[in-house]
C-alpha cells in the first residue's frame, strides 16, 4: 500500500462526496497533513475539501480542535479518546459533513509502555452522529510506511461514512431556517399589546 492506493481512494472518495454533496475536514497529528495532501492533490477537490487541521502538539489539539486537557492527561495524545475528540472537534469547527482524525506513534522513537511504535488511533465522525474508531498496530515498519498506511486507512474510513445514510445531515441546517418563521407571526401581537395600553387608566 502506498501512494497509488491513496490516490485511487482519494479519487473515489471525492467522486462519492460530490454525488452525495458532502464536505470533508481532516485533523492530523502523526501524518502531518498527508491525508489533506492526498485529497487536495486531485484537481477539483475544493468542492469537497473544506480544510485540514495539523495539530501535532497537545497545545494545538486543545486550541484548534477543542480537545480537553483532561482527555490528553488521562488517556494521552495517542488514544481512542483523543482521536475521537479530534474528529468531533474538526467536524464542529469546520461545519462539514465528515471529518477524520489520526494520532499515533510513527517512530522511530516515542514509544511508551503499552504504546509501541506503529500504534495509530483513527476516528471518523459524520454530521448525522455516526462515529467510527479504529486502532492499528503497524509495528516498527519505518516512519514513512506507518504514515502512508495511516493515510490509506483514514481515506477508507471516510469512504465508509460517505457510503452510509447522510440524509439527516442536510435537513438539520434547513430546519434552522424554518425556525425563523414563527418570529414573523408573533410581531402583530406586539402591536396589539401596544394598542391596549391606553385603556389601562380606566381603573
């Protein structure tokens, strides 16, 4: 798996998202923007890709994606909890339909007890509430290989979400417009109340 896999997946994902009118944001740590790079390498991707967050440090994860300090302290940057918070944060802050997050240990250093080199956590979130998490232990296959395999896995996760039911995503935004209508019907009541005020001195 390498660049050709990522390119083919990127094309398929972009075509599917165009057909279903879906937009995407990425939140990346160990891949440093490679997922966004793979997608934007395809001409015309701007109608699907909104933005990419490269949040390499914990400070960046907190400031740009809203990952809570407690999540990072209790579970670590490389964890299911942090990956999920990154994906949800990207989804909310970019106001897109799909978001994917990656956080891991590409190596050659950085391993800790229970978290070896090659461990990567992925999370993908959809506007309709669906969230996918996957954990991969690629092993010490080299920094570049871990990063490239992570890109392919992230694209696959986005494909899985894009294929699913997305009908709930768009109507939510339309519903916000319909909520404005009752305000128009209330306005005559305010005028009626003003007309009644001069009668109060009768008592």
